[in-house]
């Protein structure tokens, strides 16, 4: 048996053989035209040479760099359109540029030029004309090299002059930033560096300790004076002020004299006595004056700050003797000194905090200054480099020359012409034509996207874990009428054993519960109806009561292939037709135990009929009466009627066919059925290239052939017989 790739090619050849033959003829015609071309004229190869100039001793580095860059000229640069235009204007010759060839100098492993010669070639039938053109071409190349070097130098100078003002401005800005920063932060940085900042912090701490010690001593003195006087500082201040006032002292003296008189006269006179009353009134008047004067002293009289004291007990508060008054004044002075020292202590603490904050920021300030210094150094380095490069480039103006020079003028040389052989040319054209034509045929066959052989389908099913229930051979259709399917009505047919194997695999793998089988395919013309009919025949011949239901309501019935005539009125009332199993069922006359329900199609609303209660009850009734029910539906690519019928079945069988089943469509259908758990039992390969051993005598088969391309296999010989239209 031929390998699968050979089978694929033979199938593609049957479809696209005329395209392949046309490609072969076209290539062979081209070879014939080439072979019959007249012999060309004598050709001369004009050869010239240019030399890369080694950079001379130069004072400027720019000149050396430009000279070395000039040695990297490419063919595209040397044969530019402006240069060729100048050459054509000079020699007034329009050359064939495809005949110009430039071989650059050889370079070593390190990139250095080993051989400084650049070879330039030109082919022409006129040696004089070719020499004139090549000499002028090399001359213009030398001029172009010098112009390129000069242009590079001018570009460098112009670019530096363009960037130099910006670099100078950025340098000045960096200098200004560093100068301003030093003015603002340099004193603190220097103080930290020379230790004066730390010394200031230490001195502040020492002063705080001294002030605290002094305050402690003053507090001790104040407490001692408070214990002696029995007064607080505020009370001592008020008592001292009241005791020192002469008016208060005079009023106190007057009150004391009156009280003395009252005490003396109280023994002889009654309180109602006019003298006693007069003395009492004098005392009250003096006390009122004393209260008023005390209020004036405590209030400050608008001249001094008021005192925090109570005007009650004025005589007691103003009764300090000179000694106690001196102690009170001393206590007030000590309190004033303590408040002064407290203020100094707070200032020293604030100063210490400020110094510490400045000291903590010293590292950041030093880093910032270092960054500004680095920025200034970078800007200065760039500016200095640009200045040096500009000076070097200006010095290179007097040293820049071209990188190419003329090494050897053009020399014409005759080129021997090889006489072509017509038979060899035609033979090469024939071989190329066969290869190109065969390749086009194979390419077109590969681009179809269909399975070419049964091996391809088998491998695809294996990759997706789909069971292969059987491989069904190609059946002869020589004597069949149009629209008649090839059905195995004879029990002696050699093809029957393949369908029997299909039936037994279905029963073995599907189990006893697989009684209602749904037959469908991915696309049309894959032979699902033929497979359904012949599976029913094989089941019936095995003694099983078998029912075939034509559920493709979008197409007319094919029951005539089983010699059964469908009722003509079924398309008018399909629901009435399916409402009774006894009315719609037909017995297949030539096969015992085989029954069929012809299709009521074509109908407009096939989905409504399929989802009807009549169809459901019909299949439930058939499940009870028959051993095997085969439902023949339409293709999945046409409609979803098959998926609607799936709810009534126990499993789905996919029918595939080489050279018809699309690869991507089969993969999508299998994935959908598996993912949605729609009960995919397996698949069969229909019209497979299988050798069928024919008996010495076979009864003629009156069955019709479907609308597909089929092949007759006799032993190992395969022949394409016919194509019948209208197959589903």
C-alpha cells in the first residue's frame, strides 16, 4: 500500500493536475525561449583600481579619524545618484549600472585593511566607451571621497559651535549655584569642620549647668527667708510696699492714737458719750483713708504695675519693722534674680537645640556641596573637551584630504562567452517545470484544510481520545441510478463485513443501553446517510429489529434507496405524520427485521417539529419496540437540528470522509461535544481506501450511489468511477 504522503499527492493531483501541467508548460516555454535566444555580442570587462590612502602624519586627531572613516565607503555611497549623474554629464553615456561591480579591500581579523586596493569593474561591448566611463567614474569617486571627508569635518565644527554656547551657559550656572551655596552654608560647614560648632554646643551646656546651680542657691535663700518672715515672695513684696508708704504709716499712727484714747476713756465714759462717739468717728475716717491709700498703693496709681494683694488686713500687712522690711526686700530681689537666670537658661537651651540641628544637617550640606562641585567639574570637563575638539577640528582643516586615490586606470579585457546547449537548457527547463508544477499541486492540496487520507483522520481522533468505531470502504456505484444510495441489500456482499464490524464495535463499546444512535457528520457529502442505511442493514441481518429514522427534515427522503416510497402528503402535516408509529413506519422489503421512517422534509420549521411532543413520543415508543434505532440527521455545519435530537438519543456517531472532512471543523465539533457532555460514542471513517477481496462471483447490486466521488478498488488498483450529485 502506498505511503500516506503519496496518497495525499495523488488526491491533490486529481484535483489540480491542470494547474500543475500549465505550470510545467509555462516553465518549459520559458526555457525554450532562453534556448532560442541568439548568441550575445562580445563582452569586455574593464578593470580599474582605487587605493585607500593611509593617513599621513597629522597633528590633529580629528583629521586622522576622518581619514580612517573614509575607508568605510560602501557601494551604495560610491554609486549614488548624484555621482552617476555627474559621470553621465561628463562622458555623455548612459551606462548599465547592473554591470558595475565594486570589490572592497580585504580586511584582516582585527578589522585592519590588508590590501588597500579597491577593484572597480564594468562590462561593455565597446571597450573604448567602457574605459572612458570607468575612468570618469573612478575620478568622481576620488572627488566624492574628498568631499565626504570635508563635509564630515565641517559638520563636526558646526556642531561644536552650536553646542558650545549651551555648554558655557550650563558651566556658568553650575559656578553660580556653588558660589551661592558657599555664601549661605559655608560658615556652618567650616564651623563644623574646625570644631567651633561642637565647642559652642559644649559651652552652652556648661552655661546651663552654671545657671542651674545659681538658681538652686537662690531657691535655697528664698526658702530660708520665707521661713523667717512667714511670707511668700509675693506677700513680702506687698507688705514691704505698704510698710514703706509714709501716708499709710501716718494713718496707722493716727488710728493707734485714737484707739489709745478710746481705751483710756472707756473706763470713765459710755460708748454713747459725745467724746467716745467723736473718737469712734475719727477712727473710722482714718481706717477709710487707710483702705483708700492701700488701694492706691496696690493699684499702682497709673504709674507703676499693680500689686497682687488683698486690701483686707492692711494694718497687719503694713506693720513690717525695718529689719523684716529689709528681709522682704532681699527676698524680692532674689526672686527677680531667679527670673533673670530662668530666662537665660531658656535662651541657652534654645541656642543648644539650634546648634544641634545645624550640626545634624552638616552631612547633607557637605553632600550637597560635593554634588555641586561634581556637577561643576563635569560641566567644566565637557566645556574643556569641546574647546579642545574645536581647536583640533580647526587645525584639521589644513590636513583633510580624500581617502581614495587613483591606483590604476581602466584596462579593457575580453571576456570569453560560453556557448549554451539547447538540449541541456530544455532539459533543465523540463526538470524545473516538473518540480514547480508538482510543488504547486502539493501546495494547493495542503492549503485545502481537509483530511486527505484515513491515516490523517485516525491520528486526529487519537489525539482527541475519540474512539474509532470502524473504517468503511469505498463501494461500487456503476449500475446505480441518480439519487440512489449504495445500500448493501445482499447478504453476500463482501462490503457487509465492514459494517458488521462497525455494528459490533458500537454494541461492544456503547453497551446494552446504546439503543438509540444519532448519526451525523461535520459537513455535507461525507456519507452519513449511506453509513446509517448500511449500519441498519448489518444490524437487521444480525437478527436485530432495527429502525432507521430519517430526521433530516431540511432535505427530501432517500428511502427510495431501500425500495421504500414515502407518503407524498407528509410534508403538509408532519406532526400528524409522526403522531403514530404504525402510520409512518415502513418495512424494507428486501431486508428482514429492517424498518424505516422516511423523512417528512423538506419542511420550513424543522426545529419546531423536532422539539415537538410527537417526535419525543415517537422515539420513546420506538425505543421499546426495536433493538436498535438509528437516527439519520443533517450535518452539524448546516443547523443545530442534530443537537436538538441529541436529547432523545443514547449517543452520537460522527461520520468522516477523507478529502471532504475539514480539519478545523472536526476539531471544533469534537471539542464542543466533549465539553458539553453530549454523549459522543465515537467516529467512523467512511469511503476509506481499503482493499476489499472480491469473490469470484458477486451478484449485481441494484443500489444507487450517493452524490460523492467514490472509487472502485479491485485488489490494489483504485479507479475514480463517478460522482453523483445530491448526497447529504
